[in-house]
């Protein structure tokens, strides 16, 4: 039975781009949530995890380099964009397989980061092709809803690669074969399988309109040089040819709202507050569903009342839960991160080492309250969380702080969801279709560069100044972009395809 070409109808296109974006979210969830959580449990600190997560986004920040290549090098037989999408998805699976033998320890962190960096390069290149296909396929009246669905798909893909993996590690009580959980290295096969399902049932059946080459094969070399020159000229005018496009470039390279509650800070703090893998997975699933629903809602709202007006309101909403959590943590005295200490486990000869989290107040507290297994006589209270679990030592958490953290994350994810689809709709409307794979991709790439350097500096500030200060800085810098929005406003929209339309409000 031949599978349908989803690009042939409106709802088919919406479903196709939703599913394709799921494959972008799966690796992000797996690396930024599942791997980051396990690294924290193994003793890696917030600074190192911040750099690890930052490097994950680095290929996404430079994916604009692949834009001209995706636009100009293609095969109509495979599909100009479809060929790139399928090829990159296959390479994503292959690079995941290289990670299977690696243990998640600090000694392997450099090698693991390098492989995941390559994996994300393929994922980012896939994103270039998907965005180019969206710009050339979606109708103007579909773009707000489509962007909402696309990033909803990405966000639902994140718990598929993150929360589901944590569930598999923690154990699934209603599945006898998974009640005790599985080793982390086996979860790579689960993630790879999810990606391949989309490849088989969505990407392979797609059929796109062939692109017409301008020269015969014999003249292709000279024609390609001419095309590249014309392309670069058009791209330059698209980025810098008007006030609107230049303002959009500035908007893309500065923080768009607060970011900490959906970055490495969220994962490291969840571990420190004593949340188990299953509880962290629950939080991510609920947060991702809220984010996805709000992303679609934000797209619909912005299509009706104006993208820029909606974007300004949504950006302000993102800072509110960030500031509130910062004040709550400062009020309850939970300021500095805990230190993870590796200890030898001499009680079982079959296990050479176990890990524990020893709570140490870096501001000079005289006592540390810890929790663990009954393997040693220490001056801490010993509590067994489950029979086969690794010993876990944690600082006493102030009453109600876990609830405050949970609700802050939920409200933040709702606000960021409203913002995300709206912001990308603005960039898509500004992008010139003639250089879509470069211009729109460049805007998206710069946004990922922001995510990378934000994750880096937050990891450093957490260890040097503590969580509240990091949250305060994050909430404040996230509002700077409001000053750029008025420069994106333009009442008239040019008609030609090669012009640079501006958002209407």
C-alpha cells in the first residue's frame, strides 16, 4: 500500500511539518534533558552541564551556513528538500549508535559532547531543509497555525526523547518487562526508532514540486557560479536592505524573553531539589503539553490581533514566573548549588563505585543534611528510595520550594509557548522566499546562538552567584528585545515575491 503524499493538502501539510518537527525535538529532549539529568546524578556540576547544553545548540546557531548549500545543491529525483531531510535523519540515527558504548561520566564528557555535537549538526541541517520546504509550500494564511503546530511538534518531541527515556530508566510499573527500568545505553535504540518512524511514514512518501535548473549539465559549473553570485546578492539585500529586515536580525541575536526555566538550570535544580527521574519526567511531559497547546494558541491569537502586539505581551509574561521563583529561592535561603561527591562503595564487591549527592552550602553553612542507603555509618539520615537505587545525598529542601519550582516552570512554559510560534511567524513573514533556506534559517540559527551563550553564562553565574541572581539577570535581559519591536512595524507590505514583507499590526 502506497502511503499518501502529505504535501498535497492543507491538513496534510500541517500534519507533515508537525511530525517533521517532532524529529527535531526528540534529540534535544534526549540530550538536554535525559543526558543532562544523568550527568548531574553522576557528579558533573552545573557549570559543566551548562557548557554541555550550550554546545548542543552550537550547530543550530551556525546552520545558516548550510542554507545556500541546501538551496543550490539538490536532486529532483530525491526531492530538493526531501532528499536532505531523509539523509540527515539517517545520519542522526548512525551518530546515536556511536554513543551506545559510552558511560555518562565526567571522564567521557568531552568525547560524548563531540559525538552529540556532530549528531546535532545533522539535526540542524535537517531543520534547514524542513524550513525551506515550509517557506515554499505553506500558503500565507496557513503560516501562523503552521508555525504553532511545528513548534508544538518540536516541543512534544522533547519529552518523547527526554521524559520517556527517564521513565524507561526509572521503571514503568504497569509493564512487567520494564518494572525495574533499563540501562541508559539501551535508550539510544528507543530514540533512534522514534526518528526512523517519521522517516518511513512521513518523509519517504512526500512528493514536492521539482525545481527547474537554469542550464544544461554541460554549462552547470558556470551557471552555478552565476547562481551563487545572484543568490548572495539577494540574500544580502534580504538581510540588510530595509529597516525591518535589519531589526529582525537584531531581534534574533538578543534574548527573546527569559530562558532559564527551560534550560540547563531547570534540569540541575530539579535534581538538587530531590526529584526522581520519574518526577522530572512527569514535569517535562506536563510542561511540554502546556507549551505545545499554548504555542498553537499563540499562533492563532497573533494571526487575529497582530504578531507584534501579541509578541510584546507574551515576552513580558515570560519574566513574571522567572522573577517570582528567584524571590522565593532567596526568601527561603536556597541560593547556591549543591556539590556532588563521588564515594567508594565497599559493601558490595560486584560494584566498584556508587555516586552520591552530598549537600554542601557554599555560603558557609555549618551543617549538611543528606539522604542515602544504609551501606555506611555516617552522620546523615539514611533513607532507601528503592532496592536497587544508587545512594543519593541531598540538602534539606525548604518546605514548599519544590511546589514553587513546579508552578514557576508550568507558568513559564505556557508564556514561552505563546511567544514562540508568534515570533517565528514574524520571521517567516519577513523572509524572502527566494532565499528562504538562508534568511529564515539564519534567523532561527541566531536564536539558537542566543540559547547556547545563555546556557553557558547561566552555568557560570549559578556556581559563582547562585540561583536567585541568575534568575533575576535572566528575567531582566529578556525584556531588552521589547525596544526592537517598534522597528519591525510597517503598515504597507510590498507585493513582489522577491521583496521583504513586514509584519502587520
